[in-house]
């Protein structure tokens, strides 16, 4: 049994000491995935990989409805937590009390820095929610790839899919999400 799976099973069985073992066991993987995801964001991103991992972990551990009996479920839950944090961050940045749609002026060279792709992320979130209602596995694949930065092979392993099935699901999900987002514009 994989070490993470063993810890998750212990947590599921009520072992409170196992919660303390979980973060060290998954921290480097989660931080690497968060760094990959945030490296693809536009400049001006204020969220750091460490902060994203810590916030996601706190949400995961604080969730009363923990149902992690495998590494797959844990990483899927982590991807969902990171997704929600990034969406909340975009929404918070767009809110009027935080400046809404204002643009920042860089002090060094007076260039205007536009906030990240807020509209795109929100549209993707809505389309992804609709996809999850139709096919949860394909939605989980997208979450793992987009919100944690996993490669197709890594995501396939986490979800227990063959590489060819993961490729097929990925092509379908991308096409379906693109059509959904394009229809909403």
C-alpha cells in the first residue's frame, strides 16, 4: 500500500496522529503542482505556491466530510480545493471593494499591468461545474491538469486511467469546455 494511502486510511479510521503525518508525505508533490499551475498565470499574481498549498491543505483537513480512502481521492480533493481557492482569488480581486476592474500602474516604468484572466477563469469554472454534472471523471481530469498542473500521465495515474483513456477524455473535455465557454461569450 502506498504511504499516502496508508495515512489516508488511518485518518478515515479516526487516527488523529495520522493527520500530522499527511502534510509531510504530500507537501512536496502539492507544492510542485501548485508552482507549475501558478507559473502559467499572468504576471501580477499575488498568490504564491506555498500559500496555495497551505490554504488547500487547511481546507482539506478542516473538511468534516473527508472521504479519502485512496491517494486518488486525496489528490482529486486537493485539485478541487486549489481550484476553489484560485476562483475565490479571482472573484475577490474583481470585487468593487478591492478595486473591481481597475488596472494597476507599475511604478517603475509606468506600464499598465492588467490583472490575470479573471473572465476566462470564471467562465471555465462555470463550464467545469456543468461538465462535472455530466461526467465527474472527465471534470476531475481537467481539475488535475489545469488547477494543479499535473501532466496527462500524472493525472491518469491519480485517477486510475490508462494513458489512452486519459488522452481521449482530455480531448473530449477540452472540446466540450471550449464549446461551452465560447457559447457563453
